[in-house]
C-alpha cells in the first residue's frame, strides 16, 4: 500500500489534492485540526470514488502532537511508510505591519513555517531509509514577490521556500525530492474574502485558478516521473 499524507486536507486545495492522490491509488491520510465535518466530507468523496483514505487529526504547529501521531501511525503500520507528504496546512492573519499583533505574527509562523518543519522532520527518516519520498510544500506567490498586508504570511512562505531548497540538497541522493508549489489566486475558502472582480484584472489569464489545477501539479511532482525535479519552486498563477 502506498501512503500519502496531506496536511490541511479537509477543504480547498488540500481536499483537491487528497482526491487526486487517491485516484492515483494512494491511501490518503487526511489531516485536519478543527473542521472534522469538512474532513469527513473529503473522506466520503474519496470512498465514493473507490479510493482509500483515513482521517488523521493533529495540529501541525504542536511539535509533541506531531511526533506522537506519526509514531503511533507507524506502530500500527510497521511494514509501511508515508512516502508522499504534501505540506498544505496554512493560515492567514492579514494586516499592515503597523497594526500587526505579535500573536498574529507568531500564529502564522507556528502553523505555516514551524508546522512544515515538524511534520517533514517526523516523516523524513522513513523516506530516507526506504530511499524514496516526495515532499511537496505549498507556498504562495506572496512568498516570492511579497504582498502588502501580508508580512507575516509572506515571511512564512518565503521561509518554506528556503527550507525546500536546502532540504532538497540534503535528500537528493536518497531519491527523496523536495519541491514547492506557489499558487496565485485560487478559488477556495481562504480567498473568499478577496475582491475577485478587481484582482483578476491583474492576472494575465483573467481568472482565479481552480484547486483541481493545483492538485494536478502536485500529483505530477508526487509521481515517479518527477524524480529528476527537486529543489524547485513552481508557480501556478495564470501568469501573475
């Protein structure tokens, strides 16, 4: 059995990725923190389509919890390992830095950047021992170009880009690839508060992207065909 873990897999891009990986015959571990109902919906969709999945709730920002959950899963599945990790869990708490609270800065960093570190570290040893793995980090064009009102979010995503490039150098000889996907404006709950009519004027393709389009890119990077691609940040933004 091939296993893939998608953090923040209950909605939006995470849900689309879960569904796509299940269609590729992965047994998908759907991670979520609070929204159990949405995670169950993702699970039900996968099962209706003939796929295999299970729920794996934990807070990526809690180092102890991450280590415990992964250790317990591995104990239950001693002959298997999680070969694909999609670090999708992330939050936004936007504000101009002048008004940005320390709590909102720390909260975004803990979930987005530290969470990526905690879960990747927990799974990496199994991938390295088996000499195969795929780590795909969900970043953002905001982490590449910056965006006013998102100093915390942009900094967290830029940090993940640095992590991606450095880790790829450490793991390449073990056939473990590490790449980042940088979406632009994608139609999800996370962008629901944005003015789509105005923002799409800035996008050469003239529209917001779809979560399924991002999932298709993630699926390719997770495949064996992408074995010579590592340390890359691939933008999917309609030309933004």
